[in-house]
C-alpha cells in the first residue's frame, strides 16, 4: 500500500495502518470523514478516537489506525480509504 505501512498484530485479527506522514488536517476533520463513511465514533479523547461499524477501529493523533478486520485484504481496503480519503488534505 503506497503511503502507509500495514502491520499485523493480535494473531491476524487486527492490523495497524501507519501513514508515512502525520496528518496535516485536524483530527476532528478525520473523525467526521470516518463517520461519513458509515462508522460511529464511540469514544472521543485527546489520546484516541474509537469507531464502531463493519469493523472496530481506533484512531490516534499521529494518524495511526488500529483496525480489527477478518483478513489482510480487508485491512488493505480500509488502508486505501484511510490514506486516500480520510487523511487527504
């Protein structure tokens, strides 16, 4: 995936999407974009934002996204959304 590194964690059921660069837009803008994609933000704090929907996700201020997904293909799809849409400036 161009623009990010995808790391496997938790026995192939969770993946961390690490952008090459920190976001240049506000975290609230990113949260709004994720919510507009059909996820609901269930926790908002200065440390992280968690989302529920088709997958559970946790967004960190650095732009790193932890995704609980069934497989790497799904994680790649989320990574494309994250880098291409949610973090886009």
